[in-house]
């Protein structure tokens, strides 16, 4: 007799159509009834993953019992296994997912799962098995963080820091993956007892997360500072802002994340010039001056 499985109950509010369209497409090889049943379990696994990983894992197991040859099903089972600290199962399912799909997008999770079963050396080998330039930027970042963790497991903090020094580690711009990358960099700096630098990168991580979570969320935002070039002319910039220029592109002004900062900088510089004129006792028009240095963004 086959063992009886107690599938977890699926809330009525969860429907098959809630599953992402790309995932639904993978279920087309199943019957309509089975595809809908599997889809609802996959959605439930996603819903419960953060609040109840064990329940999410049971939903993923239920889906796998009926659709074990579908890539997204094995991927979901791997993710929920990882969330419940069953790293050996996560590795097995990730390998199966990779073989079925031919994709490397879960490579960071594979590396971290190797760490979870106590094989940091093997984790580094897995991470080096793929040309990183072929991976999406977000996957490259996740892989760098996982590889850095493996280096720390081996007691190699200097190399752990080097793993994180990738092109995406840009202190002046933030993408969706930046807060995690900045935080990981801060942790390794702390491990190296470079406390002041660690504090700076933690602050950058907090500002990046706040900026990316703002109502006008963007894939890319500039959040930290504005570099004032030596040939900037603040007075001329103020005049230009009040006039319509045939050469200017209004969309650039609207969507430029640094536009508000530039207005603040111009106001500060204008106040400085006014005070200088009053101290000189003259009302003649001031000569245009060239500002230097960096104005930090307080937000």
C-alpha cells in the first residue's frame, strides 16, 4: 500500500490564477484539474514562506507529489527546504531544478546550501563553476554574498571582502540588490575591525533601503551625494531652472533622482554669496564662483 499523505488545507482565498504567468505556463503539461491543484499549493507555499516555513514546505511537498517533473515545483521545494534548514534536501532539489530547467539563477542558493551542510570548500567550487558574466546582475550579487560567506567560514576575511568588491558595489547608486550587498560588505569590514568603514556602509544600506522603498520606487536611484564639478555655475543653474530651454529635456528633470538635491545645493550657495556681499558692503552683482567639494545627502 502506498503511504497516505495529508496535504495541508489551501485557503479558499488562494486561486490558481494567483500563480505567476510564467510558472503557470510550466504546468500546461498537466491536466487542467491537476494543474490548478498544484498551482494553488505553489501559491500557498509562497504566501507562508516568511511567516510559517514549515507549512510552506508541506505545500511544496504536496505540489511535488503530483508534479515532480516540473522545474518550478522542484525549485519551490528547494526554497522551502532551505527555509526550514534542510540544506541537504535543498541541494538535491536545486540540482534537479538545474538539470530540468538548464538555468543557473539559483546558484547562490546552491552555494549557501553547501555551506549549510558544512562544505565551504565545495561551496566555492560550485560558485566558480559558472562564468559570472553570464548571470543577471542580481544573481551575481547573491553569488558574491554567498561566496563571501564561504570565505568567512574558512577564516579568510580578506578574501571574503574581495568577493564582495564587484561592479555592483557602487556607493552612489542603489538597485534592488544593493541593501543586501552593502550590509554584507559592512559585516566583513566589521570582522576585519574596520569599524568606521563598516558604519559608513551600514548607513548606505539603510539609505538605499529607504530610497528603494519610497513611493516613487525605481530600479535605480542616486541617494548619497552630489559631486559639484569645477565648471558648475550655481547662478546660471538657478536662471536656467526658471526658464524653458529648447535644448532641455523635461523628462530628464522629472526623473532625475538628484534634481532635488541640486536645488538644495543651489540655495545654499546663493545664501553664501548673499552673506559675502553683505559683509563686503556692496550691492554690485557678484562674480560667478565655482563651488568645490561634496554636499552630503542627509536623507
